[in-house]
C-alpha cells in the first residue's frame, strides 16, 4: 500500500470508538429489541414439528404456484431433514425472516417518503448505494463491536445489506404509476392519504413485491455470511466446512441454503404477479369447479 | 359574471418560473414564443373565458399542444390555475380551499380518461364503485349503485371480471360507469374515446348520447376528432396555442370560421352532411294565395307555362301551406273545360319540412315525393321549396363557404 495522504480510516475508527464510549446504552437497547424480536420469530418457527412446517410450505406452493412446485418443496425439505440440517435451516429461516421484516418495516416507508419528496430521494440514493456495495464484511466488524457477538450484529448487518431493494423498488413503483391513474384518484376526490393507500400503493404492488423478493434473497445470502459474527444457522456449517476444508459438509449445507433460497424466491415472487385463472394451482382448480356448480 | 353551469373567466396557466410576470407580459402583448425564449415560461392556457350551460355537451377541440387538456384540468384543478376564475354553480373552484375542493370532486364532478385509467388490481365492480368508496359510502350502497351504472352501460354481467379481461371499448364503459356512479352534475371527458377504433368510438358516442337523454349532465368533452365533436357537441370551442379562438355550434363554425385554423378543421369534413332544409330551399316554385277565393286554373296554367315551371304551391292569406299542384294536372283541369279554382280536392297534400331538417331526411322525402317539397319556418309559415334539381345543384355547386 502506498503512503496515505488522507487517513479516512482513522476517522472512522474514532467515530466507532466515540459511539462505543458514549452511546453504548442506546446500542444495547436497540440490540435487546432486535434480539427479542428475532428470538420470538425463531420460537414461533420452532414451535410446530418439522412435518407441520414443511406442510405449510408445501401448501403455500400448491396454492400460489402449482402441484409441481409443491412436490419440489416437499422433496427439498425432506432432503434437508435427511441430511440432518433441519434445525440449522429453521434458525437461518428465522434470521432471514427477522432481518427481512425489519428491512421492510424501515424500507417501505422510506421508499414511500422518497417517492413523495424529490429531496429525500436525492439524499437517500447515495446512502443506498453505499449500503449495497460496501463489502459486507466491512460493516460486520463495527456491528459486532457495537452490538456484541451473536445474532444481533448479524441481523443488523443483514438489514443494512438487504434493505436497499425494498426502498428502491417501493420508490420506483410509486413513481411509475400511470399519471392518468393518479389523476383519476384525485379527480374523484382522494385525500393525499387515500391516494397513497387506494391508488399509489396498490398500483405499485408488483414493484414493491419484487423489492420484497429481492430483500429476502439478499437477507438469506447475508445471514450465511453473518455466521462469522456468531449469528448461527446454516452459516455455521458453511463456515466450519471452510475452516476444516470439509468439501462434503460444505456441499450439504450449501445445498440446504440453495433449496431454501429457491423455495422462498418462488413463493414470494408469486405474490408479485396477479393470479390468473389458467395457473395450474389447486386453488384455481377448486375455484373453477365451485363456480361451475 | 356570466351565468351558466361552468363559467371560466380570464383563465391562465403558466408553467415555469414567475407565472405572474409572464401573465403581465402576455397582457402587454408579448407573444408566447418570446416569453418562452426570454423568460423560460411556457404558456399553457392564455386568457380563456367561456361558459357552459347546464346539460350541454361542450366539446373542446384543438391540435395537440393547444392547451385543451390543460384547460380541462384547470376546471377540476388537477392543475393549479396561475390566474383567473373558474365558477361551478357560482362557486369559485380556482380559489377554493383544498378541503372544499375535495368535497366538490367527490360530490359533483367526475372525469373520464383517454387511457381509461382503471385500477388493474380492482374488479370491474370495485372500479365502478371507486368514487363512492373514496367518498366513504358503505359497501352495500356503493356496490348497489355501481351495479346500477354498470347495467346502464351494459356491463352488469362483467362486474366480477378484472379490467385486463375486457376489450378497450368495454374498459372505457367501466371508466364511464365509474364517472356516473357518483351521480355528478358534470363530467369532464379527456379524449375519452380517442383510443378506441372508429366503430367502438361511434358505439361509445351513442352510449353517451343515450345516457344524456335520460339524465342530462353538463359535459366538457375534449376531442381532436371533428366528426366526433360535430356528432355529440352542443357547442364546440376551438383552441389554438393556449387560446380559445372560437366558440359556436357546429353549424356556426362551418358557416363563419374565425380564421384559417378553424376552417382547416372542417376541411376534412363533408360539411354538406350538416346542411339543413332551410339552407337548401329556394324560391323556385311559384306561390298562389288562396284568400278565400281559389286561384283560377286557367290563369295559373298560362303563367306556369310562361315561366317554364312545372309546379305551383298554394298558400292561404296567413302564408300557411295549403297544397301543391303540377302543371300537368292543371292542364288536365283546363282541358276538361271546367273553369274551376284551385282548392280542396285538386290540390296534392304534402307535409312540409321544418327548416332544421337535416340533409339525409330531406333526401329521403325527395325520393318518396314526385315534385318539390315545401319548407316552413318555426311558426309554420311557408318559407321556400326544395326540388330534386335544386338539391343536386346545391350539393354539386357551392359547398359551404
């Protein structure tokens, strides 16, 4: 490395140290909330026996997509159970869900705000770029310093990494709503609030759901990396396989991640596209039978 | 202030910085091009005043960019006016507080859009009920009313379909139903039928005209299709470069176009179709007055032969049409030796045409009738005659100048 003219790094060190020295109570309470939230979600996911949780996912697949995908879901989960990764998978699922929910809770309102204010959009944009492209390992470490090792810094880092698509696609979705549809809302006497909830958000839904899908996928990939700060789940196995050069373990745990990713992706994606009658889902088949009578 | 359902007074819309300054310069006689070049302000609508009567279909026409779409959006204030007033039932919309404006939009005005602007995630029924939902009506009330208007536009069986399952024409019927559901006294229609193919467009115009027969609403209709404007418009306003250059009935605009821009609109139109009996008639048939004493057949026969005319009309002393007789018939009477008067049985009864009878009906009557047909004015008095020859020369010779 050539000699430094400007030592940005030491400033950042100072800032983190300053935060640690002065605001550790604040970080502790945020950490406690995040921890409680994520433990709650994990507890709910652990509550039903494996077969019931699998049945719920298979049911979702059957309803939203079709019987072929339902079969795939069943086979995938059975494979995970048989290879002995079920428990870690549920932990990873819990981490992914908590990080996703927090990301959406923050990201969607932020996206709405950005869509309504040019200034907010301008300010937010570079911040989102930063969050998305700054290598994830870089902020895993300050996160661990500020929140201590464990699931909390993992979730915080995941939120930082996974939130941008939710903000971006909410903002984009709202801005892309056809101008005449907005005018239609206004001309029938919508208040700004009604316009948002009855016109803009419903019409931006496909885009927002694409953002949700992206957020889930990015969260899933990040919670694996977050095992480095002790977040737990499948990431632990992946990490262990790297440390022990255990290719077999790496493949098995990696496979579980991939299968989980495919299932989550297809199911959330299906909520972004409106259901049409010719979809091969059981639901629409039953529906058509009922209507015929 | 003029009277009328909608009164627009000296309305301006300037896009860009310092609209007030731009308006001042316009008043000083600057052209909009100069204002754009030197001040960077775009003049959307410039000093427009007009009024629309209750129950009228007022069509705004103009080339694209002439400001017609902006003008109608100033009326329901989707676009904020820069200056001027818009009165609806005497209330000044341009100066109204936001809350009142929202209330007025919910209660008494609605809009139909060129792209239909239906909500894709709502069923046809929920789309039609949108205005009522926004106004806070209960589910039961709004679905019942939405169903009723869907029936009016012939879509009740499609109530539970989604918009994308419908054809363009049907989607715009939903747009129309949505506008009708709130039962407004005025509707703004922005190129509502322009996106439809010609057959569907005509069909929708019929739907609109039919609806106007049962519930007369005040409609401002933007169009760039002159045929459409003449078909549905009570009056037409022509816009050019943000200004309203002329307002009048279709007939008035054809007869007296204010400038070449207006005249050009009618170039493509077969204006003959809009001719009426009053414009087609002439003094081509000799008149004989039956003032208690019938005209003498012998005299009439001689005079007709001298004038080379084949028919005569008989009117009474109050100028009411009595009947028609052909030279042939008079000649027969004279030959028969009876020196009788022309009245009663010998006259042929023809029901006269009113002056405002359109061309197609005039032609229909001429086809059925041997000789010329009398035309009467609004008081029932004889005012002229139309013969086949006269009609043909009129259609061929002078089209409307």
